[in-house]
C-alpha cells in the first residue's frame, strides 16, 4: 500500500522541480509568454516576454531578484518600443530585436544554422559601437516564437543595430 503513496509523492516532487526549472529559465511573469529566454554566461538571465495586453518587455537580471533592467517601463506596443533586424543565408539565418536607452543599445539575437550550434544572446552597444556580447550558456534549438518578429511581420519595424555577426566574433 505504501508504493502508491511513494509514487504519488515522487510524481509531485518531480512536477515541482520541473515547474521550478521552467520558471528559473525565464524572467517573464505569468501570464506573459516568453518569446526568448536564456541564462547568459555572466549568470544573468535575459527574457523577452509578451503580455496579454500585447506589450513586449525585455528583462535582464538574476532569477529570484528584481530585474536589473526592464524595458519598456511603461506599456508600449512592440512597434513603438523595439526595432528588428534579420539576415537570411543558405540553410540558416539571424535575427535581432533591440532597443535603445540614451547612448546604449541592447539587441537580443538568435542565429540558426542546420550545420551546428545556434547562437543566442544579448549584444550591448554604446554610441553605435558594439561593446559587449553576452552569449547564452546552453546550446538550445532555435525558438520559432522569436522569429515571429521578422521584418516581414509589421509588428516591429526594421532598424535594430546591425550586430548580427556578433555570434561569430565579426
């Protein structure tokens, strides 16, 4: 008779752990949907979250603490707050969704290739120059939701800083 209780307790614990891992991987707040999220090499997390109010938010910081950067701070539609850039190439492509605050620019990028690693991360610029590339720690499959923001989708206008070569160090 103890086996069903033990099995149930194990399943409850497993579900709790999985839920905790899922929440730790994003800075989105329910009921927001994460369009992009990853742990960066500097132990911070970056997330792009779409709310039911159709507001896209960028959050950066350590999970479990107040985010270090949230953009936008007011409810702006994605087309008013962000810019998009993309580059297609045979058997792959890159996309960035970015914004600027004063002299600083932030571009969340994802690169796809059928030949191997799909790079993701955040590129920080200052006065039009790239100053830092923070790559995601874990290799992961491409996120089709992120590619929703392509320039042929009128939701976000073109014009993100063109840092798409960053994942290769160019």
